[in-house]
């Protein structure tokens, strides 16, 4: 089975005539459509907001598109907050869902009046000292145990470092109410890349129950339930995209049954989708530059795990299309590899593909989230450019490629490297 790239061979030729590979290419039309689908799915909830998880694709041009579509941002570090600030996000448009948070990050988040999402009960005093307690706050819940939806095992919250126990949530709310906090949000992220329609409604039900308990036992005003991220995408060609309209509808039914019945119909829903928003709308474009035959057949690319780390660290599948050979028979079996001195630097292992020749353009799919942003600089390899394909077929550079000067920039306090700059 094949996956259809969002960019044609002709367009890719046009783009690579101007910008050398490797680069990540994003599809503006796709990103806007997904944002509209998400807002459509939750339009029944007044005040709903998607807080795009900035770590998935921290590019200001991408964030600007999402802002135009009505999204807020979910940040977890000082630099992510600064990105948000530069783009004009503030107040309720920013979730600060951090953990093990340094003092200056809480201070910065408070300055922007972001919605602080407290990861731990001990952070109440810490935040009070560093930035001060706000009027409204969100609390991150970890239900512990094993997460089963129906009979499907979804993960092990009790082995996750995030969030507070149920008991801690109750004491945190009590303490915070005594200390003047008036409104509360609840948040949980219990799965990653859940590519079906059941995870999000299950997470919603869990949080609605907690919200109702807190409201009825402590009189807490629950202004928001934040379902966080974790909705997956079809990396494999035989998988399907989760049906966000159906997911939204299932959550609406639970909301009616639980929240509305408890008189909490004004509670606003939030999401912090990252992967689902942009994952399928990005790809890594590389050129095949070497062919090697030893015990296996290798295709060497001009990209490497520095540009896309997921296959190396998660064994993740990313579909590959050889541009211009979409209709050719996949009668060769290759390991498609990068240039790091690391044997896990393989984009694909034993993958059936058409014959690949030096100079062929290779499209590595679904890199629009947790792709470029996870990159690192091992072997002194440099990060690539990012390009944006606009709805009218034009394209532009939205981040230039790194140069050695960028790599050496942190030695600007001395002149040892002056000779190579
Ligand atoms: C990573 C993360 C997300 C986004 O996760 P996706 O899998 O990309 O949807 C949302 N919220 C928090 C707090 C996260 O850490």
C-alpha cells in the first residue's frame, strides 16, 4: 500500500531548483484544514480552544497560521513562551504545561498571564514564591494504574512522571482555594499517538468525573477541562486518520450526560494537539546520494537522524515515497540510511521500494510534528531548512538551514574557532 505525498514530483523539482535538500516541507492548506476540522468537531462547546503543542513544530510561521485559525499554544519552556509572546499570544491563549519547571519559567509564564498547568502539588509553594499564585490555574491529573479502554491496553499512567494523584488533586484544590485561587482547570495526557477514536472520549470521561467530584465535594469552580494531546496519525499506509468529528461528537454526548447534568455546562474544553494538527502536513525531502551493497542493500541520503529522530529512537515507521516513481513496482528491498556514525541512523529497514538511483528525491512522510523539532547536532551535522508550500502552489522558506557558524555560535565568548568561521 502507498501513501500519496501532498507535493507532486513537478512541484518538488521546482522547489529543489531553488532550495537544496535536505529540508522539511509543510503544507499550509492541510494545516488550515485540520485546524478547521478540530474547531468544527468541538463547535458545540462555547469557548473551546486548541492549544497547539509548540514542541511539535516550533516554527513561528506555522504558529502564525494556527493563530489565524483561532488556536492558542501549549508551551513548556522559556523559549516556547518567548515564541508565543513574539507572535502575540497572551493570557488565556497560552497553556503553560511544564514539568520540573525552573523558577524563571514560572515567572515568565505569569508575566504573560498564561494558564499555568501545575504538574505537582509541591509546585504550589514554588509558584507562590516565583511569579505568584494566579486567579485561575490548571492541575494535571495522573490516574495511576493501567489505562484500559474497553479491553485495549493504552499505557501505564502509574509509570508516568507527569501529574498528580487523585488525592493530591483534592488537597491541591483545597489549598489553592484557601490561598485565593478562584477557578480551576483539569488536564490529563495518558496516551501518545492513539490512532483510534476511543482515547480522547475516554480521557474526557475521566476528567469530567473528576471535575464533577471536585465541584460537588469542594465547591470548586471548574472553568476548563483540557484533554491535552495524544491523538495519533496514520504513519502506516494501511492506517486511517482518527475521525475528529466522531470523536468530538462522542465527547459531546459524555459532556451532556455528565457535565451538563451536573450544572457544569459552562465549562470550556481545551485540547493540546500537536501530532494530529501538523504531523501529516510535513515531510522530509532528501536526495539519494550513495548506493552501497554489502550484506544488505543500502541507500544513503543527504539527510540523517539529526533531521528526523523518530526512527532512530522509537523504531518509528515513516512511509517513504521515491518522488517521480510513485507508480513503479516496489521490487527492491533497501535500508534507507543517514550519514551519522550510529547504526540506528536508518529511516527504513528492509523496505520494499522502487529502484532508487543516485539523485532521486526521497519523500519521508509525516514529519510535520516531532520531526525537525526533535533534531539535534550529533556528529556536528547541521539542522535543515524548513519550507512552506502555500495553498496557491507558491512556496517560501520559513527557516534557513544551519551553517557551521550557527553550530559554533556558543563559542562566541572566545576566539579559538575564529579561523574556521
Ligand atoms: C507533547 C504534549 C502534547 C502534544 O502531544 P501530541 O502527541 O503531539 O498530541 C500536548 N500536551 C503536553 C503537555 C505535551 O507534553
